[in-house]
């Protein structure tokens, strides 16, 4: 990643975007990233992925024109380097509202 893409306030953007979500959107975000709509009884420390305990992580990835993507097996959210809080909030909303899982018949 080039230094031009790095925004020192990006972590604050992510945190603020989640804090400003209502409870239903937070549940959808959790479902989008982890595949479950519930936090484990003993908190995020007990989140499991495909290889056992797996922390919830956020990775910088892609370009601004991309939507956020999730890897539910790894409890990971990939966020492009959006330039503003408003852009992050809008694209995250689009991603979680339009996400579709997969089902095995």
C-alpha cells in the first residue's frame, strides 16, 4: 500500500461508523463479517473461525471504487481506503444491506 493511500484518521472513521449505526445495522454488520448475528456469550474473545479462535479484524484493501468485503471464515472485514467518513459510511451501508450469504441445498 502506498503512503498516499494511508489516512491517519482511518481507524477513527471505522469506529465512528459503527458507533453511529443503530442496533439493527450493527447486527447486520456482525452477520456480514462473522456469519452470525450474535456475539459469543463471553464476548468477542471467543469468536471462532474455520481454524478455531479467530479475532474480528479489519484490513485495508483494494481501491476506493470497491465496496467493503467480508471473509466470514476468518471474521475479517476488508475496507478500501475511502477518503472520508461519509464515503466509508455509505459504502459500508450498501455492502451490509445488499450482502447475500450462500446456502447449501
